[in-house]
């Protein structure tokens, strides 16, 4: 899939720049492009393509686990089971008790993944935008604030998982501050929030950083003109900042969503395996492979893959359409803005009006 | 932010690549493990004669004694040297690396440190060779440890280290109120009532074991299977689980203990916050430290575990040495196993690591007794210990037990209902 999108984009690119018809390589331009792209394509095929195909194949098989009653030995090998690994998620053979009542372990993990993602991404976006606004302001000590906000992002997730494990320990800092004994790590409703807090703490900075980059592309004249027109700070934020930073923000939110859907290290490292209230799909898949059930594990991984793909598709279709529409316009306006001062604010406000 | 501009294509490409990587990352494990590796059907006799260099795969050696033992072996064994291959601390990761290296047929991986709970899985899947009885006599070894390395009447690993749970108790407090060491939970409760009433110390709790949701809960909580058949929905088991649940509710066990593994419990006992504590023998050395890290130094002793109505049983821990199926030089491996299980090596291992030896004679060895005065109690604990279920799908079994016990201890499910569910689950897992 990645290969398919990569080729057409690059091949015409070389074709466009080509003018000298009588070059010895002229007819071979396409071939040259292929040769130059080959290493990349081969690497993508090896590290992504082949494993994915193998996973798909694997998801149609099940390892034999039957035990010979006389010798106690396992027959071994694999049996083709068709789509049974996929259909079995509807059979409810493995009920567990989680945040959402008793249900199949797969659906419990699925709902956990979904809800953790929704809650985390919303909080991260709010905090991240706030951080970006602070970081964009010119004030004394801005460098320290910027660096400080980025520290959590720089810490490897598994390290922050262990750090938060200490904080959320029954006699840890969190309980000391709250003055109560909350069992954050004991597979309770609090465990869910422990994950949300730790993830938000770590990755709000990512959204902040990308949003900051977006903020810096907004020309100052726009704000100046708004002030002249008597716009309040809130109006400036809602009508200028948000619409103009939206293309960047959508991409940041998309990346965070895709990332959070795959969340593994935080629940696994902080709360532990087999705690159903925080078991995400990735953790569940990992647990299945450690039990040598590669077939079902591959099937669940593929479902997660399709889920992530669907979410990405929805983002690109619903919000991404705006990305193209918006991002094309301000680019032109920005250039024009140098010449005619009154241009940008008018269009920006128009756009905001149109979007709402 | 230039990458936003070419917009859609990049976004789709990035999104789908990102999604692809998920599947690749998750599927990678599946694909790698795809190679059918049964081997169970090939009873072809293994060649136990070839000499050559081998690797000993084991968890992290914190004592520093293992390299010394290996050096000693290599000195006396010129035609095949052993190299130490250290694995992560986590038992699950050790198990996984061993399985993966069996699947890729690593010829160097020869001697495996097999945890007792993996015996059935490793044997049934043919990850380790059955050991020829004529080469591996088990005289003088504890019956429980031999049993822990046996699967379908064949020895699959050579007994090496054993382990059993002990009850650590505050001798000073029991003496102060002239109480006997309890042998049942009821006696323990009565003792605690007296002590906590007299001490008036809100930090002092009665008892704790390991109740976090991990493999250790299998050891600490419920007793399973007598004749290999799952048998957990019994009145005794229900009463046992009910007692622990009640103790949690009534505060005899501190609430936080639901998040404890061995180390958290050890710290609480060392800080003088527990009157009674169930743990493994390694705690003894820590609690007896005189450098100020232990507040109970000189004030505690050990006893066999209490039971519900009669003296309790521990679950059996320990690790044995197996020979990997795809090892090239099994002759050297055989020699190394014999060397490691010799009285001399086991003694040095015991003295350095505080692990219980598999040889019965060492439990009355003067040096061992001098260093570890609790040894007779430990021997008693091991001799009466229950082996954990011998399940090929041990991972599923332990998770099922954890589910049931953890839910009940937190008061989310009633103990009898939890055990009923567990019984149903185990019947499909252990056949």
C-alpha cells in the first residue's frame, strides 16, 4: 500500500523536470527512477510488506495444542482454520470483567483502546493548544518554558511508565498529595485515569510543538488588522488563530490518535499484564503471542490495523478535506499579503465564517 | 509545516504507513513464530555424546557465583566450554526467549534454566529433551523437586534449585504477648487482635502475602488440582479464598497489598508494618540486615505457613536444568548438568544465592545451617508443598486463577462464584 502511493508521486516528479529529449538515458528515465527508488522500495517491502503479508497468512491458521494422552506430547504444527480467528471474537468464549461490564476479552480491549484514545486525545489537544499559545508568546524565560514543556516528550514511554508507577503507588506521591489511599495500580476504575493522566502528561507537548509551528506561520499583520478593527482577544483566537492553525492541528491530532490507538508500553509497564480495565488491543495481542496463539493474535492485530486505517481515513476524508481547502488559500493570501495589507484579515474572517 | 501543503497524498501515505507499521509490528511476532515447531511426534533418541562448546541460558545472576562455577567446570572439562548467557529478570521474557530460540533452532542454546511451572509446556512441546534415567540418578534429591521436573513419568530437567514459602513473624511481638506461633488463619487472627489492641499502632497490619495480579498470585492464593484434574470449587478452597477476602475487607491485610509482589511485601515487613508475612526464603537475609535498612533485625523468625483449618501448604517454587532440543553438543550439556547438581556446586550455589538446593543432604549441612538457620523450616515447607498445576497451557491456567482470585480479593466477585467460573475454565484448559 505504501509502495503504491510512493511510486506515482515520485515518477512524475522526475518526468516534470526533464527537458533534454536526446539524452542517452532519456527513454530510460522511468527505469532510472525505478532503479533509484529500488532500495527504498525493497526496504519497505522487507520491513513492512512481507511481515504484513505473513501476518495475514498467519491469521488464517491456528497452532495445534492437542495433547497426546499417552505421551503428553503436543502434536505441533498448524491447521488452516479460515476466518475462524476473526469470527471467534463474536463467540464470546473468553469473558472478562472490565470497565464496561463483563464481555469478551477482545471487545473489552477494543473499548478500552477506543475510550483511552478519545479521552487522551481531547485532553492532549486542549492542553497542547494552551501550551503552544504560551510558547508562542515573547516573554522572559521563554526558552526555559519551551524546553520544560518538551521534557516529558523526550522521556521514553517505558521510562515514564515506571516513573508514574512510583507516583501512583499505594504509598506514592499521588496518594500523599490527595491524602487518600487510591489503588491506582490495582485494576480499578482509577487505573484507567492513571493511564490517561500519564499519557496526557507525556504527549500534550507533541501537539503543543506542532501547533506552535503552525502558529508561527500566521503573519503578525493579521492580528494587527484585527486589533485595528477592535476584535477582542477571544475573537482573535477563535476567528484567526484557530482557523489558521487548524491544518497543522488536524495533522497533530491525527498522529496522536493513530499513536494512542496502538498504545502498549504505558498500560503494560505501569499497571501490568492481564489487568482488564486498562488492557488495550496491543497489549492483548502481545499477551496472545506469549501464549503461542499466533493465529488469533495476528487476526486481532489485523483488526487493529483496519481500525487504525479506518480512523485515519475518516480523519483525511472529513477533516483532511478542510486541510487541503484551507491550506491552499492562506498560502496564496500570505504572498499577496505583502502587497495589499487589507487582504488577509478579511479572507481569514470570511473563511472562519464559512466554516462555522 | 511544509508537509501540510502537499496535503492529501502525504497525509494518506503517512496515515496508511503508520497503520501498516502497526500491523507489521504486531504481526511480526506472529510471522516469526509461524514456523511449525512441534517435534513432539519425533521420538528419535537424542544423541547425548557430542562434546563441544555450549551456552547456559538463565536469568540474571545477581550473586556473581554462577561465573565462578562455570569457570570451575571449564577448567576440568577441556573438550567443551560453557558460556553464560544471561536473560532478563522477568520470568515471562526468559520463557519467551527460550521458545523463540527453539523455533529458530539455535544450536548454541544448550542448557536451559527451566522454572518449575514451565516443565509441562517445555516437555510437551519438545523444547527440552527427556533425560535418560541411567545418566541422571535422582537419589538423594527431594521428592517434590523430582516431581516438579517430571512430565508423564519422564524426567525432563535435572532438579537444581527448589523453593517453598515461609511465614515470617515478629518474634518480639509474639513473645511480648506470650503467644504461640499460629498454625491456622484463625489462630493468626486471634494473635493479631491481641497484638494490635496492645500496640495501638495504626501502621501495624496483621498479615500480607503477594496479591498483585501476576504469576505469584497462583502461588499465594488458591490451591489447585490434586490428581492432575482441576478441582477448585471445593468447600476448602472457597473457605480459603473467603478468608483472604474477609481479611482484606476487615483490614487484617492492608488494602495496598492488592498491588504487592514479593518486594513490596518484604519492604513492609522490614519497616515493621506487618506482624506476619508470607514470602520466599530470600527475605531472611534482607530482614536480618544490620545496616539499618531493616527495622526488624533480630526481632523476627520463620515458621511453616498457616492453613485454614490445619497447618498450611506452600506452593512449590524453583528451577531445574534442561537440555534444549536443538543443542548441538548435548554431551557437554549432560556433563554440565551433572556438575551443577553435584553436592559441591549446589552447596556453593545455596550459600551464595539463598536458593534452596534440590539435594536433601544439604539441608543438614553445618555451613548451610549456620548461614541460614531457617533451613529445617524450609525443608518442611518444601516437603509438604503443593506443586503448581502441570499444564501445557500454563500461561492460560495461571491467568484464569489470577482472574478468579484477584476479582474475589477486590470484592468484585463472590469467592464461591469466582471459583465456580474458574473450575469451568480450568476444565477446558487442563484435560
